C-alpha cells in the first residue's frame, strides 16, 4: 500500500506536547471552564493536570470522564496523533502502517484505536440519503470462494450535484437483505434506482417484497455485468484514491464494516481539509459516551 505524506509539521505546531492537547480538550469539552457533570458547579480544585474535585459536591472526575476517551490508557497526544493520521490519509488506513506512525506498541491496541475512530466516522455519517438514490453492490475481496464479500452501495446527489455514498456488507442474496439496507440508509419517500436483478434478490417479484414508502425504478442503463454506470464511476474513484482495495477487504466481517465506514466518511468529505475532519471527529468523541476501552 502507498505510504502517505502526512503533514506532521502542522500537527506539531498545534500540539507539541500533551499539555497543549489537554488545554484544547478542555476548551472543546467545557468552553470557558470546568463544569461538574454531577451538580453543574463550575468551580473545582485541581488534583492533577487532568483530575478535578468539585468545590460544591466533592465529586472527583477526570478530563476524559463521560467521553469516548474515558478509561483509555493512551495519552491524549497519542489519540490526537491517531486522529490526525487517519484523516490525513487520502485512502483507507493500513493498520500496520498506522501502528508505526502513531507509535502504539501493541497491534491489538492500534487496531482498537483505529476501529473506534472508524466507528465514530460511521456514527457521524448516520444521516440517511434522500431524493433519487442509486443502489448497487460490488465485490471487495475474491481470494477464495469462502471469503467472497459483496457490499451494497447507495449513491445520491444533492441539489448542487454533490455525491454522497453509504456502504454496507451484503449478508445474503435476498430481497429482505437489500430491503434492510434501503431502510437503514435511505430516507422514506425517496426514489430508489437499481438494476432489476438487484431488486428481485434472485427470487420473488419486482417491488413485491421491498419495504414500503419508497418509489422503485428499475434502470435499463446497465452494463453487461448488471452494474449501473454511476456505480462504476464511484468505484473507479474509490480505487484511484485507494479507499477500496483487496488488502483492506481481506479483514474480518466486523472490521470490514468499519472499513467501509471509513471509506464513506472520507468520500463524503473529499473536499474537506484534514483539520476540519480532525475537529469534527474529536468533538464527537468528547461529547459522546465511551463505547469501549483502549
């Protein structure tokens, strides 16, 4: 996999030490000062750089209490570095390269950090697609028949012709499966366009077993492989940007879903700068409760 040129100089200028990370974290979490999560008091005693005791109720908490960083053994500087690396990579992140770049000693810890950030990307991307949405699927790994993986892809354009996508692993060749994908990723009253064979799910009748409250249109503009032209266009872009590749697709099913979340997040923010994505992810992780430990 291609090694990316990460702009570490910009990162180091902003966060040369853990102290700067702590101060920035405080501003994002509390704004102008401390706020007790138990009683709402804004006065405290500092026990350490990141531990505080409320002057009103005596409740002791750390800076990361109530955030997705709670109980993590990694210093904030390392977390900041991890987020910066991930958003700075144009393509999908390779776990081995990530571990080296962020200097995390354990491969297991590195993968846990990477997956947590990918989970955040997926949660940020929860808004459903709407309007005219094209639905298709593609293969992400073909090493052996037992390890074949197909993924659904939904593609929508807004009023400015800006395209957004959503992707999920395909579980089964059934209409119920594509119906679940449609309900989870596309807003009701939208027009769903796909090749007729995709709607059929290899059995049943067109439009009979699909979820209600959607308009369905079987496109006749498909290639010999039953793929929509817009799907081929998006997949070409994803491959050129190394967001879709065999190496990433070879991971486990659970990790594959997270990998697809990273692909969608980066594609949908392809015109955003790294610092904007860095702040978006960091703010989300500070304002949401912990999901697992690292």
